[in-house]
C-alpha cells in the first residue's frame, strides 16, 4: 500500500518536542548574545568547584572520589549562574515594553491570583495598573512614571475598596524613579507582603473582583513581554 504523502498528513503531525539540552542551548545563546563574558564566567565557576573538590581530595587522600563528586556540583553551579543571568537578560529585554509588569508577576507560581490584563489603563499615556490577589490581600501594581501613576492607582484602589471594603489593599509602583520598585524585584516585593487572609477568603475575594466590571484596555499590540522569559523547565534540565 502506498504511503500517504499528501500535505494534510504533514500538517496533522505533532511538532517535535524540544529536548532539555536544546532548551539550555537556546538560553545560553540568548545570554551570550547579551553578555559575551558568560562563557568565561561559566568556565570559572565550573573549574572553581572542581578545583575545590580536587583540593579536598588531596586533603583526605581520595583525589579521584572527590573529583568525581565535584564535577556534577560544578555543572550545577554553572547552570545556576546561567539561570540567574538568563533571568537578568530577560528582564532587560522586556523593560520599557507595555505590559512588562504582567510578565514579571507571571514568575509568581503559587498562592496568588494575578490578572493577565491590566485592570486600569490611562488611554492617553498607556500607564497601567495590574492586580494580584493573595493571602496578604489585594496588591495593585502600577506601570509608569512616578509623577503620573498615583492618580491611576488611587482610582483603582477606590473601585476595589467599594467591592471588598474590609480587605487590605497595597499599592506598589514599578519603575526606575525614586520610591518605585524595579521590574526585576517587583515579584519579590509582592510576595513579601504579610499574610492576613485565609485561602478560602482569598478565593472569595478573587470571585468578587472578577465580577467587578473593568474598563481596562488591552495591552497595546507589539512585543509580548511574557514570551521573553527563559524556559525554567529547560534550566532545570527537564
């Protein structure tokens, strides 16, 4: 029987899944393009850890054992450095792009309900406010210059307070101005807020806020900053 060579057969075939080492290579290429010195730093970290293992081997008279043990730890240390540099490069690539705060908040994995789209937008300046709901209550994060965003933040705070009057509302400004939190640190600033709600209360607050009608505009067309994040599974070797 003749094989089916029609174009439809090719379009229905599933795309090949990337291997973990392909993902690591892509991340490495991205970092090397932005920071050419990464090659030297990775070698320095790897050889440094292996060198410590060799030194311990001479001390305990088991050079081969400690060297063999140090190699995977050296590779792990190099991968950790690569992951940190990749995260830094990713933030540099999205900084200044509309919706960059959404990308940064997307790194928060558990315990938070975070809006993918801005809950408030100034149509003239494109300043935005994003919302995160967790056990600390509601956190509103602005994106824009410090002299413009307070009014937008306060307006959203009043809207939220009318729906959930007894829930703490924290205001954060993301940016490079004085008093603002830098993009790379905004996720950590959100997670550091003190817990005051139970998990059930968080679910109820999220439900009420979803019912809150928002007049927010979608993120402007262009580069989607969320695609700029490094693949964390690839960095872990999965």
